[in-house]
C-alpha cells in the first residue's frame, strides 16, 4: 500500500512540480499554437481545465466499471462529450474567441494532458482526489499558457490583454506572434525555470552538507563547482 | 575542412596521446578566426565605399554586441571566457555585412545578441552549434522585422537609380535583369558586404589559398548553380541565366564565408560536395519558384541541419572494417 499524500498536495503538485507544460511537456499543440496573446492562452487553458476536471471526475467515478481492454475508447467518449459542450458554448457565447482559437477547441479531445491524467491518475484514484488533481493540472496549464501568451503578446504586439503596455517607439517583434516565437519563448522559459530549480537543489544539498561538516554552505557550493 | 582538425597547438613539453587518425593543421583556432576577419576587410571597405560611413557603425554595433553577449553568457555560466579566439568577432562581422544599408542599430544589436545567445551558446558554444550563428541572427531579423530588413538604399556610384530594390528583387517583382558588370563592381542595391563580387572574391581567395576555407564547398555550390540554374534556363529562357545567379545577391559572399564555416559544414570531401550541391539546388528553387527574391540564407540554414546526417553517410570506412 503506497503512502497517501495529503489532499492539498494533490492540488498543488500540478502547479509547478508536475506542471503539465514545463515538467511533463504535454499538450504542446495548443501551448504552442494558440498563445499569440494572453487572452487566447487563458481561454484555451480554461476550456481545457473544464474538460479535464469533468472527465477526470467521471472517469474516476466509473473506473471500476470500465473493462480495461476498452478503457481508452471509453475515456475518449467521455472527454469528447465535454469538449463538444465547451465548443458549442463558446460558439454561442464567445463567437470571437471561438474563431480565434479555431480548430484547437475540438482538438482538446486529443490533448495529452487530459488523456494522460485519465490514464495515470483518475483510473487509479478516488473521485475527490481525481478532481483535485485535475484542478491542479488545469491551474498549472493556465499559468503556463497565460505567461507564454503574455510574453508573446507584449513583445509581439506591444499589448497585454488588449491594452498597450509598451510605447510606440518599441518596434514589435513580428517573430513572437509567429510559430517560431512560440518555440523560442517556451524553450527559453523552460531553460530558465530548470536552471532555477537546479540552483535551488544545489543550494539545499550544500545546506545539508554544511550541517554535517560545520562549514558555511557558500564554501561548499564553491567547492562543488570547482 | 576535410582532412584537418583544428586544435590548440601543444605548448613545448606536453605529450599528447590520442587515437588515430592523427590529423593536424597548420593553424590554431585563433589564427583561423583572425584570418577570416582579415578576409572580410575588403567587404567592409566596399560597404563603406558604396553605402557611406554610417555602415561602419552598423558593423561595429554587431561586433560589439556579439562579443559582449558571448563574454556575458560565458561568465554567467561560469565558463572560461574565450572571446579572444575571435569567433564572436566573425559572427558579428558577418551579421553586420548581411543586413541592408542604414539598418537600425537597435535591430542590428538584437540580431547580434540572438546570433550568439540562441544561435551558438544555447548549443554549447563554438564547435557545438548546428546552424551558422550569423545566418540564424539574420533569419531572426527577417522574421521579426520583415519591413526593415527589406528596405534597400541606392548605393553611391549607381549606374541608374531607377529602382531601390536589389537586382534579385528587380528580377522577381519587375522582371528587370541587371547587367553583370555592376554586379561584379558592386554599385547595386543589396546587403552591406555582398554587393561587390570583386571584394568578396578578394577575401574568399585569400581564405581558399590559406586553406582556412575548403575549396570544395564554394566549388560545389558554383557548379551546382551552373547545373541547376542552367537546366532551368534551358527549359525556360525567361529565367535568369546561371551566371547572373552566381553574381547576384549574396551567393558569392555566402559561398565564401557562410557555407564554409567549419563548425556547420561537413567534414568529409564527399560530404562537402553533397552539401554544396544541396545548397545550390535549394537556392535556385527559392530564387526562381519561391516567394522571396533571395534564398541563399535559408538554403544554407536548411543544409546546416543535414550536416550530421551527411557526415554519418560519408564517413570513411575504417581499414579492415566489413562492408556496411
């Protein structure tokens, strides 16, 4: 029997530690394709979160009824139901946003984050835990897409959420709202975040060593690098 | 370079142990890099002669920011700072010479930072980059500021200043052919260092004679353009003749200074021919059928990506090894 993690952890792990975009590198298609502006990123992430939360919850509820041979097909049917709901609601209520996101809303069906959580988590855990896990993953997805979209919007079209934030003297970098800009921004963000994690890990290790060796942590860190 | 590895020369009493093949070069990395800088001097002079002294500022900006970025990144990553080897200077110089005249200094600086940071340091620095850093910077500028990078200036001593465009743009958009003579002399529109065939060849031949650039790559590219461009010209006489292809645009400059970059070109002789032919084929296709007037940048970047593959397939068979 594996150790049960706290309910709060089930939510918070998706924010950063197992962030679907930065750590699991899942759901790259919408991440790269629709984040030309912060608004698009947020809308995409919210739509995905809706589908993720409901499908994870339902799958977890019926996890013991689904024969394992047809589980993937069953997941897809459940996911597709919620995607259809999102798609129709968005078309009716937010026609402009729906047009901007284009085919990427129906494509949520094949988003790896959703199928991944269904297979890796919801199929093995209680409905409450699955719900929290899905919410956490959704929030992590939202953080990633909103920041990526925000950065690309600021540099690529001088605005953030439609409001101008950079002066006219700044020539917008067209590349940032082209596909190449998505790859560049995501790559740089991942590299930067990973290097921060790496640095923190090294500092923690040095602190532990320092306790044992009664030396200042800084000296150990410098010794390690040398 | 086919049969030559460039290493730091051993200092005196050191004993070097290595496995065969024992290839060596007359030159060290540092010497090679400064030879290239020297070879680019005629192009810098032609840029100043045809487009004015402001261009020196553009080139200097590119060099300063390229070197500065490399030094900054190396010190941030706590690696030895190796800007004295001159490779960043070359990247800066090359980038400065392939932007249009009177290009914004801010954009030039951005391009230089991108060249070094993304084109080179991200991959691990000199020797590890897949793509030619200067061309990567130029491609970034092309995608980021498409208007600024296609705004051309009429050169001094222009024969007839009817069009501000480059000879290739004139051909593509207005169906106007430019004579070969101004292309050789260089009083035509174009990027700073590429307009004068004489200046480019002066530096290029110096590189070929010293062996810094391998002759096979420019040779393969020239032969390739003559074959592919010639074939298309035979089919459709309205297409430009292959000699025009060679002298127009950045072909010569790229053949001498860009494609011959040791890091991003194949190491075997056979590989260099494949690489050169590949570049010229894509170049001719882009120039004649593509949406852009000039395709030399993308054709080299494209073939850069194939270099590891070319190296693998043209690797010489080890003596005694079976047929693969």
